[in-house]
């Protein structure tokens, strides 16, 4: 008896909620009806009864109007007398609607993509750039996307434009050019949090192109060219320094043996003659001239 009394109404509601399909649980979590909602009222029930009478009286022709089909990637959100039906969206497959008092809206659950138009942004270091992006998103909750916002797709596009301008306005130019991946991830997180109440899931954001003013491009090109020339001069100076050291060491070695200098002369003549030159310059040793000057 004690075990049976512990099984209260609250535990029953919890079990029923856990057994509900995922779509209905998502509807309960994402959309909260008005607490003062009194139902469709007496007139609503009368109209519902008349609608059922009309369906039964016109059978089987009424089936062509009452039965609808949605594709695997679609969901149908049904309204009865302007009120959202409990239980979430319907589909995929066949579902039933009452004529005259019920209407429905189809929602596509496939991933959609749109281009964010180029946005003129003033960066943190006061540089004007034009940036465009691409956003991939999908509808994660069909009921919420219809009930909570007038046009979820258009709202997401406008929010992506303003978010792109706001985020890039806090970045320097070198961060925009070098950290596109981190900026895209941050923008995706901001959009995903903002569109959660609209039933939208932002899957990916990519920055496509960053356009700089022509004058800034020329200035950056001149700066890069000057940096390359400076590095080339430094490399050339380092080469000259190493060559001078090598020549110094070679001169010290040759100064130890005069015969080595003569052999170097002969090697140079051999190199010149191998190139088939008509003119040969023969270096004359200074010691040889001093010998003749001494005899005089």
C-alpha cells in the first residue's frame, strides 16, 4: 500500500512527458502558450462539431480536402480557429485537418544557405573594409519558428548582417585578415544563441572575402616591397661579410707559400683558356719585376 501511494500524479506526468516523441517535447520546451488561454470556447466547439458533420456528410469527397501530405524533410504546423494545436507539428506523411476551421503552414527542415551582402565596416584601428560572408542554418523547431517570429528566415538574414558589422567593428585589420576562422566561430555562437528562440539552428558561418580600399592596397604593397628589399640588402651584406672572411683566410694560407700563389695563377689561366677566349690576361708577379729592377 505504501508503494502504491508513492505513485503520485506528479510522477505520472513525468513518465508521460518522458515518453513523448522528441518533436512534442521540443514543442513544449520552445513554445509557451498564454496562461490566460481559455480554449476555443463554446462557439469554437460548436464550429468544430459542424465541421465534423460537414466531413461526414460529404464523405468520401471530403477526404480529398481533409487529408494532407508533407514530405520527409517538412513539417506541418496546424492552427484551429487561429489557435495552435497542442502536440507540436505534424509529419512526415499523412495528417488530417478539419475544413473551414483549421489551417496549416509547411516548414522546410533542410539546411538553407544565404549570402550576407558586403558590409562596410570601420575596424578598431579606423580602417574601412568591405566584408561579406555565407551562413548555413536550418529550422530545428517548426512550431517555434512559426509561432514566435513572423519570418524566421528573413529575421536570421538581418541578424547576420548586423552581427557581422558589430563583431568586425571590435577587431583590428590584422585580426580580420589573419583570424577569419575564430571570427567565424564567434559569429556562429552569437547567431545560434540569438536565434534559438526562433527555432533556428545556425550550423556554420564563413567569411568569404575582405575587400580593402585601393589606396590601402597600394600602401600595403609598397610596405611589403620595402620590407623585401630590406631583407635582400641584409642578406647581400651578410654574404659579402662571409666572402670577405673567406678571402682573408685564403690570403693568409697563400702568404705562407709563394709556390701556392703561382699554382693559383696557373689554375686561373686554365679556367680562362677552357672558355675559348681570344684574349688572355696573364698576371705578372711583382717579384719578377723586382728581380729585373735589381739587376739594373
